[in-house]
C-alpha cells in the first residue's frame, strides 16, 4: 500500500515537472526564434554545427541528450504499466488504441497531401505528441481536470512517442551496420539477464547503457532508441522494502535535468527557424499543409475515432469521470507535436529550406492545437466544481 501511494506521488511529480517544462520550452523557443532572425543569426546557427569530440554539438543534443529524454519516457511508461493507471489490460488498451488512431490518421492525411512528391517521406512528422507542451496546456485548466484525463493524455503522448521511435527505426534508417547493431542488442540482452539475476546496481545499468548507446549510434539506427531499451532493462524492484527500486531512483534523478536542461537545449538547437518575408507562402507547401492538417485535424479525429471504437466494442473502459467532449479535447491537445515532430523532420528531409518550412509549420500547428484544445476543454470543464479534495482522493486511490 505504501509503495502504491509513492507511485501516485511520482505521477503527480511527473505532471508538475512537465507543466513547468512547458513554460520553459516556450521561453527557450521564443529566444531561439529571436536569435535566428537577428543580426547574429549566422553565428548562432553555426555554433550548433561546431564539432566537439568528433560530433557536432547539434548531434550531441539530438542523438545523445534526447536518448536520456526517451529513457525518462520509457521509465514512466514502464511504471504506469506495472503499478500505475495502466496496470490492468482494459485500462492499458484504451491509450494504445487511441495513440494508434492518433498516428495512422495524421500520417494518412500527410501521405494524401504529398502523394507523388519527394516530401511524402515526412509522413512520420504529424504522428507524435509533445508531452511537455500537451500537459502544460492541460495544467492551465487547474484542479477542474480529473486525474483520469491527465493519466490518459500522458499515456497517450508517451505511447505515440514510442510509436514514433519505432517509425524512426523502421522507416528513417538508411543503412544498417549489422555488427554494431548486433553488439548493441547483445548488450541489451546482458542488461535483461542482470535484471533476471536481480542485480540492482544502477551504476552498472547506466554504464552498460552508455556502451549500448555508442554502438547503436554507429549502427545506422537512431541512437535515441537506446533510452527506451535501457528503461525496459532497469529493475523496477528493490531487494528490500526500505529502499526504492533502481527504476524509481532514476526517475527521480531525471525529473529536473530532462525538462529544465535537455528539452530547452533541444529547443535552442532545433527551433532556430529563419522566418523569411514569404513565410505565409511556405505554409501552403505540400509538406507544410500535410503537417498542419495532420496535427490540427488528423490527431483529434484519429484519437477520438479509435477511442470510440475501443470503448464501443468493449476492448477498453472509458476513463472514469470523463465525457466524450473532454476526450475529444484531449485529442486536440494531441496535435501539439513539437519535440518529436521536429525530430522526425530532421530525419525525413535533407533540403534545408523544406526542413525550415516544416519546423515553422510544426510551431504554427502546435500553437493552434494548444489554443483550440485549451478553449475546448475549458468549455467542457465549465460546469465541473473546482475542488482540491476530490483530486487528492483520486490521487490516493489511483493505483487501486
């Protein structure tokens, strides 16, 4: 019982850190846009291309630090499936179905708009949801938001981010160096064996994880997948009831560095968007239209349709205390792509102008999705009484 209370506390802390992270990300994104369109824009963009230890600073952030981001994402998802809100099959099924719809429909819209064009390779861009911004927008609604909505949005965002990682590994891997890949997978196997042997030294897992990241980086498959694999291998148990599990300890360690250091750095590196005089025309290119329609329309449609199917045919239960209007509002917030969408853009395209225009389209789409989603949910929660006591009661019983 004590352990479960601790788990719900972890979720609350995760939500609060992402809430603050959203505000920090907005500030750093604005700063990056200002610098990229100032008199020092060339110096600013060239800085990120400076080589450090044989790799550009930009790649250290996108390939290295973002692997740590996905490590935290993997740990949170693992905890939710083991002892949290997704620990029962019916509860876990809903966000999986919803996330699937939120990936397939936007990707389909993008392909339809870009069919026959080289830009069709960007189909993965509108598939992901940015956890920090989505939860940040939700947090602005305060205590009227039931815990079930927060958990549903978090699980949905985490699952489709992991789906995006799979898409990256399958569709955006050009050449695989099989020896390096085999070594990385072998290290992952060793980590699983250590877990099976009940080895709980966090240092051992982290050190082997770094080695696994190195070989994955040189395998041709995007290195960020290492973070997810490491999260799966790190034990979620402890040798006695008085100590926290390695997984739980690592979550606590990463709660502040990821949202307040890694993601702001990612924003600085990847939102240096040059907004030229023809910015309005850039939004009507095939790639930009596919992104905007995919995120702003495809996401809520895909999420709500697949959510309805899974509940209608009794594959899953509807989140407690929610309405269909509120679930549709969550779907709208799912259109906040940002982090992963920008990430996929870098992999999908090689033309700098298309990359720049696509990033701008992602920013516009995310802004629209966040604003519309906030207003929609605000109207949906209008008649819900604002009270802290019911929220605490739910937190206490959330792991039952």
